[in-house]
């Protein structure tokens, strides 16, 4: 069975820092659980404080490299104080169009990859290029709403994680 997250992007990396936007959906089952063991540091952002507290209990004891922050994702993006090798956004479906509008901000925080949740309705709106990134592929996740995917963006000059 094919993985539901494109972890292949971590294959050639060792010192990877990950920013996970909207991390608290399903308590990290869609993203956190898939990447936390494969990275050097993990930062999860979500506005739902109760879920963030629960995720700290779930993940921090086992993974001291995890940091969970209660914050509005869009405010965090506008502040843009840090950069990460990978930025993931697994926004609620009703936020798909807004996250597309925010891709320029996300691309400023990402160094190598952006992995953005999308579905069959918003795939046509996903830009093929955004600043220094190009759309490499759509990674199938599940059948929800006719098909849910990860849009995988790579920085110019990279091919499957290698320069």
C-alpha cells in the first residue's frame, strides 16, 4: 500500500527542520506522525490550544525535538521569523483557497520543499510555480471529497531531494 504522505522527500536529508501548519487536525495523524521521526526538529502550529496541549502530551515525551505552538497560522506566516527545509500545510478543506493565496508567504519560509494539502476541486488553482518553487507532483492521500492530495513543491534545481 502506498504511503499517504510523500516521505520520500526526506530520503536524502539529515538535518531537516519541518514546519507543520494546521498540525492539530486528527492530533497529527496525517502529518506529525509521518514525519517527526525523520527530522531534526519539528514545529507544529495550530490555533486549537486544547489539541496543541494534547499533542504536547502525546509527542513531546517521546520526541524532544518537537515544539508545538498555539497560534493563528496566518499570523505566524505574516511574522515569518524562521525558515524551514520543509513547510507542510494540512489546512481544513474550507481553507484551501486561502492557503493558495498565502503560498507566497509559505514559500518565503520554506528552503527546499512545500507540501500543501489540496483536493480535486482546488487542484486546477494550484500554481505551477511560486517564487523559487515548482510543482513537482500531486501525491494521492484518500478519496475524501472525490480525492485529496498533497501538492509537492521543490525549490528550483532540485530533483527528488537532490541537487
